[in-house]
């Protein structure tokens, strides 16, 4: 079907755009945590859209089921790996950069002076 091919191409192009934005974020963002966030979010979305586009192009075959399984594991593992990387960075002492205006760490600006939940 020609309609499925157009939908598949749309998803492929959208996934490529998200992946390009993620690559730009890795270069342009100022610190490790910002880069990890920008890269992790766009990585999941970009690769997910590409796999969905490939599913539309493959049609109802065994290949589509395999792509669905890949999409599932990609959706689960990519955010989990970003979380593990951030936790490891915090555990090993990598602090977020300071907020220049207030001269306070970003985590205190976001979470308050207590530094944790109440």
C-alpha cells in the first residue's frame, strides 16, 4: 500500500530529525547532566520513530514482530541506562554546574535548601 509507505517514510524522517537534534544537544549543551538528558530523550524518541517507520514499511510480517520486540527493549533500556549513568556520576562525585545568577548549585535551586524531599 502506498499509504503505509508514506506513513513509514514520515516516521523515518521524524526519527532522523530527532536523532539529529540529539546529536546537536550533545555538542551544544553545557554540562554532563544536560548532555545526558538531551541525548537520552532524543535517542529514545529518534530510534523509536525509526523503528516504527520500519514496521510500517515491512508490513504484516515476522519482521514487524521482531521490530516490535526491538522497540520494546529500546524503550525500556535507553531510559534505564541514562538513569544508571546519572546515578553513577553522582555517586562518584560529579556535581552539577552552579547557577551563575544565584551562585547556588542547581540541585538546591530545584529542590530547595534542604536538598531533598520533605
